[in-house]
């Protein structure tokens, strides 16, 4: 490899890393400013989160233009989708950075030394989480309609709902499907070697594939935001650290198992509280 080509690859990796870091910082900044919602984000880890929401009446008006969810609103759904997508960028990109950087480093360069289409890989990855954001936002609004979540704190109002989500998350942490998806996320080199496709379309397809494995690994962890509060920064930060620990630490699978048993115990205590 020539010195010029090696220098170009090094610059590309640095630019990719800087772009990912900037994207994550912008996402966290947007969350800190409320993600466009008519409410200020908060940070609290409640032992039994349903207590915090249960005391708030469902018909209490919110600040600004938002109101209690008496009817579906397309504009409200779009706002919720954007909020969820920004959260997924903030929470998932740090753990996904190794595979994106490895793709940028290991992919063959195109004609005339063109860099690998890393942006297409990233676009495919984020597109999967955008689809997840649509589903999560729709579920959030549905749970608000059912009275299981508040519109103000966007958190659980019911003991049974909190317990069900926590226990479901705990069981999934211990499941073979979680283990299989986590194995793909923990081995970026293996994923790239098995699923490599050339060109921009191939990069987009690979990004979608890796995003699908990440969703399969973490979707019920993200559902825990229904319990603690969708805009609860403490829960967002805790889940971000848990996802990163599962995927990046040598004992990541053990972390996932320990977290699973913790969620089961937490769910049982929430049901009995």
C-alpha cells in the first residue's frame, strides 16, 4: 500500500469517526432541548416508575400546543416519530460505531481510489431504526389512548403495564433470539465477511442488515422507555450504557444475562408494590 493511499485511508477513518461523533452529539443536544416536544426532559430513576405517572390525571393539559391524547393527531405522531428516531441515533450509534468504522477501513476502494460508500451503510442502518421509531411512536400513542401511559411524562401509569414490560424485557434478554442477534452485533468483522456486498447498493443493504440485527437485539430494551419515561434522560443514558456494554465489552453476553434477571426481579417487585 502506497504512503499516499494509506494517508487517504487514515483521513477517511478520522472523518468517519468525527462525523459519527458529531451526529451523536447533535442527537443528544436535541434531546436535552426537548426534541421539539412541548415539555422539558427530566432525569429520574424510580424504583417503581408507574407511581410517578399514576398521580397525574390523564386529562391534565400540557404546556404549549400539546394536549392530553383524547384523539389521534397526525402532527403529534410525526413529532413522536422524530423524537424516537433522534433517541435511537443517540443511543445506538455509539455501539454501532465499530462496525461502521471497520467497513470504512476494510472495504475495497472504488474506481480512481474513491472511498467506500460508508454514508450508504450508515443510511441503511438508520433507516431500520427510523422504521422502529414509527412503530414505537404508534405504540406510545396507543398506550396513551388506553390510559397505560401519561401524555405529560410519557411514562407508565399502571403497575401491571410496568411489570409486563419489565418481565418481557427480562425474558427476552435470556432468550436464544437475543443471543443470536447480539452475536452478530458483537462480531463486526464476521458480519462484514458474511454479508459483504460491493457498491453503494451493497453498502445500503449491509447497513439495513446490521440495523435489523441491532433492532432484534435491543427492541425490548428500548420498550423500557415506556416504563421510565420516553424523554427521561436518566433512563436513556442507562440504556445507552447497557447497549454499549452488551456489544462492546468482552463479557457482553454475561452483562445481558445479568440485566435480564435484574429486569425480571424489578418487574416482579413492580407487580407486587
